[in-house]
């Protein structure tokens, strides 16, 4: 219906105009600045019904409606509109002829952007771009006179945009994916396709319908035209035939008669175990070497149409018959799915030459109940055992035996022989040792008989917990030779070959009164191991009956006893004799002396100070104390010897420099020396004439002859002296003396044994007196030492000791 006709009809029914007012009311045309006088009564507002216009209208400008006011004559009323599409965004869409009141559409409308124009609640227009879906706005119309005065109250204009099918439907994605198990029943859900349409959802412009254009084969899938759900239609989905289906989908608006769009659906079939594995051959022949294990014999090939790598494809093999002892095993190659037959236990050609194995194959996953059974689910494998030279075998390995401790050389230990498993070959076996750390055993190379060749020390580090281990080799003479090893474990049986001894005890005292003190605790030890050691029997020697009358021994535990006097005994050192016996078979016993120190004790059981008994002698001098004393004496001797050697080596450099840098005759010099030799009566020492007249000695080429023997040399033995060249001038005397010192150092027959005696010529006419007067008197009482006081304070102490009081 035409909009102008509707507007005219509305004007007729509502009666636009002003009601009669108070007398004297004048228009505002001439004086627009004056306020309008109050109306005598309220008139009804002029109302315009909604105006509908189609989107995408191309004939522009297009008249929409004409508005009129009956307050003034035509041509004396000014019309205007305001709001969205006029002076608000989107601007310029609508306009009005201000004199005639005609409203025009100036631009094409898009319902998907703005579905209507009206004033929003609150008096503000909505922004049509603020929402992705169609937005509405509102217009208002005004009527003024020529002076600008309001003739009518503003009225609302509502313009509704009518939708057209100008938008194609669109899928949410171009490719839809789905999965369904192969062999699925009809009606099984796969996936869902979804699409949208921007047109008005309340019209057929957005009424969508789905369909499948192409499946690439038989119609196995269908799609719901309203929801887009894709489901299976019929049976027959087989992944081994077709694993993936590509569907072409279509969506159309106008209930399937309008605009269309297409997309794809990729449907993959999930594998199920509907194919049993099968062997490719019914019979297989293989060969295996004997006496080895863990080696592969051959491969069993199978076929399976299910998805490779899945549990429906992986094969598992089982040996059903022909291997009662478990000699073989089969594993699956994860890459090829083949069965690998290997030897689990060593085979013996002599005991069995051929094996016939029945092998079956299944998948990891159970087979579908409806799946067909395999025609070759089993196969027969023939395995021939190859003969080889096997190593000798020890019937008992390791071989355990025992031997008494301290067994003498030549004691038989065991016969550790091996047998040759190659019964069809005549071979000899020889024996030797591979490991015998103490070199204790001897092995007969032909028989394997083992015996001792020495006594094994009980303290051997290779004796572990009483066991000695040796390894014996057995070698055959096959081609190639084979060797095997056998372990011989020998238990060394403990022999009671040591008697118990008293354990070293700290020095202690024993009270003379029986009721005082704790007594003397005695302990014993035994080098033998149980059961040849404790418990020990402590007993006073029966050879001395008086000991039992004066002393008592009470057993404390298996290794200790307590000694007490039976009555009061004298203080001092008492020498007792004890008899100690162990528990071995046969028992060993020893009589051992014991020194006991008895003292007078106080009420607390401790020796009183000044008691006659010596507390240090409690149990005699022990072996440890004796070792300490001897070690101290040896250490002291070593220190004395080191001091003497140090003194000797410090003196030697001084002796070598005695005549250094002397160019004149030594007889005119006083020389410093430390050793005087044997004195005036020593005529057998160094010949002084060699220093006084060296040129008058015999010819240099003549030997010196054997020197005279010293009366105080040990055993009168003089080692042979090497030939020495005599000095021909005073300048050579230093070297001559140095050589003499070296000869004397190596000659232990001349006293002192580590020092050469040095003499020198001091010249004639010395003003010094002789020193022989020191030895002229027979005693110290004839000497006068008072003169030592005149030598200073350092000699005053010596004068007090030897001088006159």
C-alpha cells in the first residue's frame, strides 16, 4: 500500500490542527522573538504510521511519504526531519521537501547493516556499526511556520527496511572431517556440517537446507537437510577396500531453492581387527648350530591386511608342538612383522639331530567375531641341528671338597675330570691350572688329579672364610680345540694345633685378704678358630699342690677366670703356674707362669700407699713390653751411630783443606788439627819421615810393601792396600794426604776404624813447654788448680771443683 495514502488516511482520522484557544492569541510570524502564548487546551499529536521500504532500492531519490499540517495554508508551513539517516550517521540517507513535506530516500539501504530507523530509548540514536547484526535508528518530523514557531509537536517517523535475499549461505569451514569404524552399522553418527546466512532469519531468505552432491561411489552416507548431521546409510564400510571417503556438501537458502554454497567432508574409516594373519608358506626348513644359545635360526613371514603398526596388525607367534624342553623361542620383528626363530637353550647334536615345530600366529588384538578365519594360521618348521666340536663338560661345577689345615705336600685333594660331549669323535682331554694364586696345587695333565705341592699358610690373603678357590682348564684336541673351565672350591678344615695363652693384661694388684678387692681377672686367647678355641679351662698347675691350698680360680665366662687368695697371703711378688686347656678335638693345653703382686688394701679394695707389694708387676713382663724395651734400645743405638757418622762427615772437609793453597815448606808453619793419634809411644802410626824428607823416599816405581800390623787392630788382619804414588814436592802433599784419608776410611783394621790419624811436623826450637807433665803425677791430689781462678768467671766453677777449699 502506498505510504502517502496511509499518511493521508491517518491525517483524516486524527484531525491534525490546533484546537480553539483563548481570545487574542496571535501567531508568532511577525515577532518570532516573543514567547508563544499558552494554549487554551491540549491538542492531539500528529502520528505517522511505520513506513516500509525494500533494501537495495535503485531508483533514487525515491519518495517515501508526505506529511502535512493544517495549521497554516499550503506554502506557509516549513517541514524538517532529524535523526539517523539525516543529521546522524548514516548521514544523507533521507531528506524532506521543507515546503511540501515529502520525504525521500537518497541512498540504497542494507538490512544486514540497519533493519529500521527509529529513536532509541533515552533520546539517542544507535550507531548502526556498533553491532555485527542489523541495527535500528529513528527519525522525527517537525512543522514550523514561516517565523520559526512550532506549529505541531514533533512526531516520530519509523522506517522499516524490508529484507531481500541478497546473501549466500556460508559453511563455517571448508573441510569437515569425521571418523567411523569400518563395518559400522547403518545410522552411525560420523560428523556434522554447519552453515550460516546473513539474511533475515525470520524469512525464507535464511531458511537453509543441506545435501550431498557427490560421494565418489555408492551412497554410503547421508546428511540431515535441516541439522547437517552426516551418518552411515548401509553396511559395507571396509578400510582394506576404501580407507577414506571425500564428500561434496551443499547448503541452499530459500528452503533449498535459493542461493547455494559448497564444502567438503573427509571421512576416515578406523581399522578393526577383521583380518587374521596368515603364514605365506606351509613348510619351512632351517639349520641351527649346537652348543650355542641366543642365535637366530630363521624368519617366518606372515601377511595381515589390517593397518600396519596397529595392534590389529602386529603378529604374535606360539610354538604349539615339537619343543617340549623350550629349546626355541620366537619374537616379532616390529618393522616387518616377521617371526624370528632363535635358540633359547644350547642344542646337542648327539642327543637330538632334528626338530619339527608347529607354529601358530595371532594378533595382539582379538579377532572380530564376524571376521573370517585364516586358512594358514599354522605352519611347520623343520630344524636340523649341526654337529660341532663342543667343549669338555665338568660333571660337577663348581666342585667342592675339604682339606685339613696344614696338609703336607702331596696330599690328594680331588679328581676334577671332565667328559667330552662329542661321543662320535675320539678326543683326548688335558688339564691345567688357570687360577691358583698361592701356587698351592698341582694338577695331573692327563687325569685331572689335584694334589698339594706345598703347605698353605693359614694367613693367606686368598683364604676367604676358610675357602680357597682355584680354576682348572680342560682342553680337548678337536679341530678347532675347545676349552672349558671348572671351579675347585676347597674348604680348609680347622685343626686344633695351638694351645691357649694368657691374654696380655694391664698391671693390676691383688689384695692379700680374700674378702678384699675384686680379685685378678685373667683372660686367654687361642689362634685356632671355633670350635677349637673357647671355652677355655683355667686350672692351677697340679704339679704344685701348694698352689691349690693358697689360691682359687673361678670361671667367669668361656674366656675369662678370676684369681683370689684362699686366705691371707704375704705381700710381695708371688710366682704361680697355670694350666690352660681349649675345647678342641683333641684338646690342646699349656702350662704358663703367672707373676702376681700382692698388696695390703684398704676398705675400698685398693692398695694402700707405701704397701710392700709392687703394683707394676701384676702379670709379669709381657711380650709387648719386652718388644718395646728392645725397640727403645735399638733406637738409642741407631741415634748414637748417626751422631758418630755426622761428626765424622763434618770433620772430613776440614781434613781435606789442611794443606790447601800452601806454596812454601810446611815445616815452617803451625797447623791446626784435632786428632793426636796414639801419643809419643805410638810408633806404628803414620811415618813422620814422609813429611820431613819426601824426596829421600825410595823410587816411585817401587812398591811400599806391607805396612806393619797394628797391635790393637781386630784379628791382626789388614786388607791389601792399593799402590800409591808418593809426593815429590810439598805442593803434592795435600793430594797425598787426601788420598790417604780415603784409604783409611775404607780400612776398618786401624783404630779408630772410621778416622785416619794425621800427624804433622811442627819444626824445631818450639818455645812451648811439653805437655807430658800432665801424666807425670799419679793422682789429682798432686795437682794445683787454683790458677784456674785467674782465667775468668767461666773457669771459676772448675777451680771450685778441683782446687783447694
